C-alpha cells in the first residue's frame, strides 16, 4: 500500500487543554478513513494541525513520503494536502466558478511579477484551469450556477462548492470537515459519489462526520477520538458496536 | 494660467494617491491610513537626490518611488507576520515617527520645510509639459490598477480579502500577496510625491500628516471603495471643492475650519447615507476572465 498521509506522535496543548495527545495515524492512498468522536474530541484540531493552521508542540506529518512538518499552510497545500471547512469559508465576493479558479495547486495569477512580465503564460494557465473547473462543476452538478455569487445559492450547493474547490486543488490527501452537516437529497448523494471516486483514483481521504450512515456507507475504516487521543481503530461497524465507545460518544 | 495648472496638477496627483490608496485599503483590505508617509518618502527622496546629488529630475522621481516601495515592504513584513491588525498601528507609528524625524533633521529642512528644490520653472514655460506628463501618469496609474484588479491577480486579491485562511489552505501565499499589494500601492504614492516635489518645489512635514490621511480616506470613501473610478471622482471633486469655497470670499479665519467640517461631514454623510460611495464597487468580483468564459459558453 502506498504511504499516503502519515502522522506520528502529534502533540498539542493549549494551556491545560490537550487537543492532540501523541496521535499516530496513517491514511493510505486510496482509502477513506472516518474520524469519529464527540464534540471537543480534537477532530477539527487534528485537521488544523495537519494542514499547518496550528503549529504542533511535537510530532511529524508526512505526505507520500515527503515531510511536511516544518512547512507553512500554503506550502503543504502545494504538496498535495487539501482540506474543507466545517463553516465552509467560501470566498463570498467571488462567483462559484471564480471560487474554483483561485484554487488550482499552482496559480500563476497570485504573482504580480508573473502577471506583469508573463501575461501570456498566465493566460494559457488560466484557460487550462477554466476547462478543469468547468469539468469539476459539471461533475458536482454546479454547472448551472457557475456564474452566480456563492452567497446567493442554497446551503447544500455551498457545501458542494467547498468540496469542488478542494477538488480543483488536485489533492493527494483530502481532509473533509463535516461535509454532510446540514446536507440532504441530491447534494448528499453527489458528495458521497465524489468522495468514493476520489478514493478510487488513489487519493487518501479523511472525513470528520457525525452522520453515522454516511461514515458507515463510505469509510473503509473508522478512527475513534476522545480527548485528543486515538482510542480505537477498526471497521466502522466494529466501532459502532463497541459499548465503551458509544458511552463516550453520547456521554453518561 | 498658473492657478489652473496647479489645480490640474493637484487633481492628477490626488487621483494617483486615492486610487493607489483604494488598491491597498479597498481591494487589498489592508487596513492602513499611513499612505501619505510614502507620498512623503517619494517627495523627500526625489527632492534631496536632485538637490544634494544633482540627480536629473526624470531619474530622481522614479528613485523616490522605489525608496517608498522598499520602505513599505520594511513596514509590512514584520507587522503582517504578526497579524493584519498590526499593520494599522505599525504604519501610523511609522508615519508619525518619520515625520517627527524629518522635522528634527537639518538636511531635510526641518519643520520649516525644504526649499529650493530643483524643478521646472514657470518662466521657462516648463509647467505645461510637466502637468501633461503628470496627467498621463495619473491615467496610467488608473489603467494599471484597473488591469490588475480585473486580472487573475485581482481575483486572488478578492479571495484573500474574503478569507485569508482558506486562501492559504489552497496553496496561495497570502502573506506575499499582502506585501505585494502594499508595496505597489505605496510605490505609486511615492511616485506622486516625486512629481509633487519638483513642481511645487517646497516640502514640509506638516503636509503629510494625519490630516492628509483623512483627506485621502475621504476621497476613497466618498468616491467609492473597491471601484476604480470612485476614487478618481472622489479626488477630483474633493480637490475642486475647497477651491470652489475660496471663491466665496469668506475671511481666512472661517475658510480653514469650513474645509475641515466639509471633509469630515462628507465622510459621515456618505458612511450613513451611501456607504458604497458615489460609484459603488459592487459586491461580486467580475474580472475580464469571467466575461471571456461567458463568451465561450454561449453557443
């Protein structure tokens, strides 16, 4: 199995609160791993640590054998690590299409010097990106709203845009933070299908989700987190059946 | 004629200052009101290079712009590294500190001002061409910023302003872009400074203080933030307005306060009654690229 994302001995504490306590976790390429646990277990903090938003106290993160530990957020993304956000964080002053167009892994348009001295190259890259973005929008059923502002579409569509934007980033590893919260119907099925396709194309996927049906249907395995620690790992059915974990999840 | 020249000159300079300030604060979302300090750096650098080192004016002016640009990078790098909010504090500190330094040094002319700056003289008929060049540079600035904000860089600026964390999680170097936006805007202010120095041939630190910041902010807010033509209109209107008041033949003791009230009053009125300014920038970024896509999509 190819290496995918590998996290070793990741530790982080904010004062007295431990959000990551020696986390060891591997997400092989082509697999979907579900992170399960009650609120405050450290799932989103784990994503923040892996994506470089928060600096860990100790531990390492590698992706496809490449060490990401000392890198900044944008450098990690350029090496193939993408994520979505629980609260979406879409670019509100851009259209749906433009939200995708700023998201390719390499975007020449972010460099003023490239723009001033290599306008032709930027234009060619822009054209290729536009084709790819259009294809992704079609795949995610968003083609009809491509030119609408992201603020004027439904919540389910906004969730899809978040996923589509991450796809545009062409990741090797994708961290999805509650992609299903508040989503139903068509959008639900689309996200499910997209995540499955991603895994089949060899991308390592990690999903934080409270929707048990989604986790059960989609994930190859589950990881149960509690108080910043990985308590158990196994098939989702096993984890759900474990009375000890159920008790921790629902509290007593 | 000299009066008309000076008025056109000031309008053109304020077009450069207001549009570049809008680029920083409106488009870039970088909260700083210290724009006049980079205007001052451009003006003093260019003036001193010509005065003390005999550098020809066409070389001194761009040199002033470059020094203003470099100074802005030196201010932006450390403060943006901590957090965006520190830029406001650091830049005001830099503005007040540098002006204080200028006041207290002999070679900058001190608080009395720098005089005898080499420049074009009205007698030799050099004012006309100089004004034309300045107006052309102002038009060039507007077109450059219009081109940049409508390009793929403009799209990235909008995304960065909306959410810089999501922006960097997509592989974008937001920090680098913020420094770039600040540097370009400040460099253009430096250019305006050099152009000012060799025309009016007198500089004093008092010209570049907080009052100047307030005037520029008024132009941008009244004209319309995040639009290209808004600050242009704001600059022209607000430069013309005080001149118009002087025709009312009021005593000078009334004139000064009246202009101050006019500026602050306008900001208040616009903030409440028309926050988008005379020419609103629109909530959604529409670059050239979008139009092209639409053309392609049409059968």
